[in-house]
C-alpha cells in the first residue's frame, strides 16, 4: 500500500507532536478562521476596517487571555496552545492575531503578572470576555527601538499620578477601554492602567496605512491625565516590566507568521497546479518547484523552532534570546514566502482576491513591531559575544 502523502503545509508532521488538547485548540481556531475570517478579511483589508463583529466569537472561544488561569476568567491553556491560536489567527490575517496578542500578552499579562489582586479581579474576567479591550503604550514617536529613552512621565500629585506625554503606533488604540501605559517616574519606569475615558487622554487613529489595514493603529496623547494611586501596577519597576510583556507577545508572534506563510503556500500550490503556461501547469517547471520546496523547507524549520520554544516556555526555561532568534527567523521566513507567492501569482497576486500580498504587506509591520529584525539580531549577537552593540 502506498504511504499516505505528506501534508504540504506540515511536511514533518509537527502536528503529531501536539497533545490531543493542543490539536483540539488548533482545530477549533482553524474552523473559526475558515468559516468566519477568510470570507470577509480581504474586504476588511481593502476597507481598512478591523472586524469588530468577530470580537464576541474570539472571546467566546477563549482566545483572549488563553493562558491566564481560570480563576481570573482565562482559559488556563499552556504556551503551545497559545502559539497555535496565534498561528491559526494569523493564517487569517496578522490584524486578528495582533488584536489577540495585544489583549492577551500586552494587557492581560501585565495586569496578571504585576497587578494588585483588585486590578486582576476588576479587569481580567471582563477582558477575557471581550467586554474590556486594552491597548499597550510603550513606543514613543522619537524612537521605538530604544524604549529606555522614554519621555512620557508620571508625577505624584497627592495620592494621584498625573501623566503627560505621547505614544505612537498603538494597536487597538481607538478600540480600547483601557491603556496599559509605561511612563517615567522619579522612581524609574512604572506601568499604569488608564481608562481611556479619563480626561486628558486622546487616541487618534493612524490612517493611510499600507500594512495591517484590518487592524486599528493609533497615536495616544496624555495631557495632564490624572489617575489614582490604585491605577499603578505595583508588582514591577523598570524597563523589565514592559520587556517582560514583550517576551510573551514575541513568543506568540513566532507562531503567527507560520500561519500567514502556510496560507500563502497553500494558495501558490493551488494556483500553480491550475495555471497552464507554455502548454503545461506552472507547477511542472523546475524553477517553480524549487521555489515551492524552499518555502516548505523554511515553514518546516519555523514550525520546529516555535514548537521547541513553546515546550521550553511550558517547562519554565524560556530565555529572551531564544525568543529573539525565533521572532527574527519566523518573520523573515514569512515575509520572504509571502513575497515569493505574490510573484508566482503574477498579476492575480496584486488584488485582495488572493491573500499573498495582503500577508506580505502585513508582515512589513510584524517584522518591525515587537522589536525589529535588527534589534533581535543584536540581542542574539550580544548573547554570543557578551558585548552590547546597541
Ligand atoms: P536593559 O536596559 O539591558 O534591560 C532592562 C531590564 O529588562 C530586562 N530584560 C528583559 N526582561 C524580560 N524580557 C526581555 N526580553 C528582556 N530584555 C531585557 C533586563 O534583564 C533588565 O532587567 P534588570 O532587572 O536588570 O533591570 O535593556 P536591553 O539592553 O536588554 O534592551 C535593549 C533592547 C533594544 C533589546 C530593548 O530596548 C528592546 O527590546 N527594544 C525594542 C522595543 C520593542 O520591541 N518595542 C515593542 C513595542 S510593543 C509592540 O510593538 C506591540 S505590537 C503588538 C501587535 O500589534 O501584535
Ligand atoms: P526606530 O526605532 O526608529 O528604528 C528605525 C530603524 O533603525 C529600524 O530599521 C531599526 O531596526 C533600526 N535600528 C534601531 N536601532 C538600531 C541599531 N542600534 N543599529 C542599527 N539599526 C538600528 N508599539 C507599542 O508600544 N504598542 C503597540 O501596540 C504597537 N503596535 C504597533 C503596530 C504597528 C502596525 C506598528 C507598525 C508598530 C507598532 N508598535 C507598537 C511600535 C513598534 O514596536 C515600533 O515601530 C518598533 O519598535 C520600531 O520602532 P520605530 O518604528 O520607532 O523605529
């Protein structure tokens, strides 16, 4: 009997390394993406619209705060399941994965890890239910790669804090009910949970984007924003607070682009099988097969990197340098694959009828946010040499 053929999107059967529960998570999110996301996402990108109507489904599936313990309203999943959620959502669109990453890793995680018991009880269950949406303000207009040079500051005024400054490129900014904001104080960098209805807070949506069009991106302004002492996250001080959140989000982002690349390869395989040029299917050309094989090789490598990263995370052994290596590799892999697929689709590849260019354009942001490729290369370089080249 001939051996069953390999899954072109999973040549090493990485799925067989998943537990039954992890496979169930992947299948559930995959079905949601196939049924609810793929039919609308090209139009959302075209119309520069985040599909807010999907938020109740995303929350209902337990995708917001998936790793947060159930006592705070989360789904209590492991890190690999969270990674698979990111992978499947980004198979739909990076904008959806961004939405879930920011809510889960950048807003719920710091409240869970650094927040008071009251903050956890007040926010986490409602954030998990999708009733309270968060955004994360770290980047400032003068230079995101170097967050230590932070100008936004919070000053004590009696028992309150008064925040002044600006943040730039903030995902979910105009959707958010709360902003997790990082600000300089006399005592170092501190995090604050700021309701977006607080007087002096303003979110201004950034338009004319050519990337992540199905996502809300905003500038935030703080003009004497006064919050009570209870708004400060008591459990962390210094840059390690926001960098600890980034570690969580970057881990998820190593998985996301795998989904985007798989979507592109799937599309290119179907297209090259059907498209007949010079009397034979495109797929019958050596140069096309070499390109497709190279994409499969790179996707497989990325899958194995992320899975091992997830196993290290779940064993409590994850190191930031390991996350940097995979974030750099997997974003680079996916953007190269998406661009290559767009080329193979010819003219058909330039509209939203196909997904390759949408993914390629989105990945221009994904390779930049959460630390640019250069930042992650330098983190790995520092680990190897012991010399800080920033
Ligand atoms: P350094 O000053 O040496 O360290 C400060 C403290 O932080 C600790 N640390 C980390 N902790 C946890 N995770 C990490 N990845 C950490 N990296 C450093 C460090 O141990 C130290 O702790 P302590 O106790 O000694 O105070 O800082 P550094 O030299 O390591 O950092 C330099 C650099 C360039 C790596 C860092 O500034 C950096 O990562 N820059 C990039 C900034 C960035 O990624 N911004 C992202 C903004 S958020 C975003 O893009 C969201 S998009 C989301 C979406 O839509 O999906
Ligand atoms: P810069 O830091 O100015 O970098 C410019 C260039 O210089 C890059 O190529 C970089 O690699 C290079 N560079 C930097 N340092 C060095 C060096 N030492 N040596 C050589 N080259 C170097 N931020 C948030 O806080 N919250 C969010 O929710 C969020 N969402 C985002 C959503 C989108 C769509 C985008 C595009 C960005 C988002 N960001 C967010 C901001 C993002 O994290 C920053 O864009 C990113 O960290 C880079 O900062 P920058 O854009 O200021 O570029």
